[in-house]
C-alpha cells in the first residue's frame, strides 16, 4: 500500500497553519490551535478515525474562534483530498452513529469529489469553553467543501460538550470507513471511472 499522507500549509492575515495527515495511521495526534476544546475534538477525531494528525495553528483568537476553526477545517480538508489522490480502491461510502451519554450524532459520507453539506440539529449551549458550539457545524461544512465530500451530519442531545464530541467521533468513524482500501476493488469506485 502506498503512503496516503499529505502536509498542507496556509497563511493568511487571520491564521498560519501547518497540517500533516496520514490516513492509514494509528490515531496519534499533536494538536495546538490555541482553543483547548477544539484541540480535544481534533485529538478525538484522530484517535477514533485512526488518522495520524498534526495541526499547528496560530490564529487571531483575540477576535474569536471563527477563523481558526474554519481555516483548520479548510487545511484538513485539503490534506484529506491530497492524501487520497485519485481515491482508487477506497470503499467510498460510510454511515456511522455515535452516542455520548444522552447525546447521539450521525455522519453519512460519500468521498465523491462533489462537495455538498447538510446538517440537522441544534446545540444545547452556545459555547464550550472558548469554542462556539455552532463552529462544529461550520467545521464539517468547510471540511466537506475542501475534501470533496458529500457529508450529512446530525446531532441530538442535552449537553453541547457531548453533542459536539459525539459529532467529531461519528465524523471520524465514517471517514475512516469510507477511506479504507477494499482489496476486492481495482480502480476508482465509480461507474464513470473517476471521482
């Protein structure tokens, strides 16, 4: 199996980011975004998706968390896209639901090359530490647009920490499933011959 890895950097007036991703990893993570809860979510994403992930972000947190979360999602999406290459041999589709205490989240993904995003649910509290809860939805959208995913996310619960964490775990599990190599498959999983 060839290495499915990528390193992507992005520097703007709002953020400076370096991200290294290994699709076929062990779940190792080294994350520093300056937002404790977001670091926790990205670490959980790596752990439960069995991705090796390094993210270093210096963002304009004196303003708020928006640019940091959005730009990390953009860079991570670009890394997923680059690491998968022509997507030859992947499973392509996956559907996962993950509970966390009273909360449950679902992620349905098609690694299609056609970015679309849908979200159903509301977060029970507006903020979790220095992380704005709705940024979890925006993270999913930005990731999907830049990784070339059709992604449906849903969440229900009573505690925003549980809701967002379940969402990141469901996303990780579904993306791990969809990007796995299927030994029975030769070539791209599409009747068109390309994704």
